[in-house]
C-alpha cells in the first residue's frame, strides 16, 4: 500500500480522476471511492447506487455519494454490467470512511471482454501517475479553499 501525502492509495488499484478506484480480477472489477475522497467528503451519510444488471460506460456517473458537506458522484471507472452492489451500504454508508478499499467497496462491474477492459484501464491513473494525481488534487483543493476565503 502506498501512502502518498497522508492518503492511502494501494499500488494495485486503478484510479479514475473522479476518485473511484478499480480492483481488477479477470473481467470482474470491484469499484469504490478513494481514501482521499472519503477524507475530503467527511462522513458519508447516503449512497445512491445503480441497479444490478444495469449497463455502465467508462466515465459515466452511475451513482451519488452524499456526505454532510456535499454530494459527490460515483463514476464508473470501466464499462460493463453491474454484477453486484454492496448491500452493506444500505445499512452502513460509513464503511466508505472506515474501510474504503475493503468493506467499503461499492459495486462490481463485469467487463464485456478482457481486451476491452485492458484498453479502458489505460485511461485510468495507475503506478507512478498516482503521485502526480494526488499532488494536482491537493493543489486544486488548496486553490478552492483560498478562493473561498
């Protein structure tokens, strides 16, 4: 697990610029929200999820995540069919805060095929690019805070 500026960003995951993460196992992709997202959002109070068997496209907003501060969007990091949603979220949305990469997973997408999935993964942030992504996001957050003051 990589700790980047106080944010836990596991090396094996792929990240979308809207802060969803993807854990790839064959053509099954487990999706959740990053540690940075949950820390910036604060306590998650409501999650609006898509239905199982819904089709999603990479980059499409497929759900909403609400904290006491604001409403964020859940963006599909890859295309495919929603295979499973985390039923635990209905009872305890705080799992995103307490365990964003474990029990706080949100849904599983079944990609159509391995080749399509591999080409979509190239559009996501992975490896050395994660450090730059976090640096840019921190700079953006600091800019927004400065404008608000």
